[in-house]
């Protein structure tokens, strides 16, 4: 019997018993359903990200090393925006190079001299592989907690 055949409440209960988190899309991309990065989304049990005016944007809070220039403008931009919303980070708070004291999220690239970087698969691999995305979530949860403490 498929889980899809069960009523929504029963399916959610069974997934919770198995330890599987349920994720949903938020925002305009969710309404249209046309977002290519829709597999990486903010969890439905987490608070919404801070509005840009509530977060100080003077100093970067996260460094992303992606091995490509302007990753938000490229084909992985939607997926990266979902990831930033999950981490409650505004795009203005992201730097694309390693800085002292700023947590680093490295996608398939060497993080430079950052000792505490979160190493992630390349963006193309994340986009293509559900297993790669699932393996990254524990590290992202830890990074989100760390970013909340620094605020």
C-alpha cells in the first residue's frame, strides 16, 4: 500500500513515526509551482525568515563559496534563495568570498582557509539528487542554529 493512498493526517503521522521531516514551499514560487529548485524549501514547522528591515545588513552573516560567479543569477539561483530562506538569511547578508568570523557554506569548492566551513555537494548535484539534499539537511540545521546565536 502506498503512503499516497492514505488520508493526509494518517500519512503525516506515519512519516513522523518514521522520523521523516515534512517540507513545504513558501512564497510566490510555491503558489506558481514552476520553481525548479522546489525540492529544497523551508520546513513548515520553522518560523518564517526575518524581513529585510528587521535584520542588520551592514555586515555579512554567511559566506557562500560555490565555484561559480553570481550563483543567485544562474540556473541554481532559485534553489539558493530557498536555502537562504531556510537559514533565515537575507541575500544582502551573504558574501561570496571567505571572511574572518563569518560562517562558510562551500558547495563543491574548497572553502579556502576557513576551518569551520560546512561542506556541501556541488550545486548541480544538489539540484539533481534528493539523496544529496537529504544528506545536507543535518549540517544546515546546525548552521541555522549557529547563525541564530550570532545574531
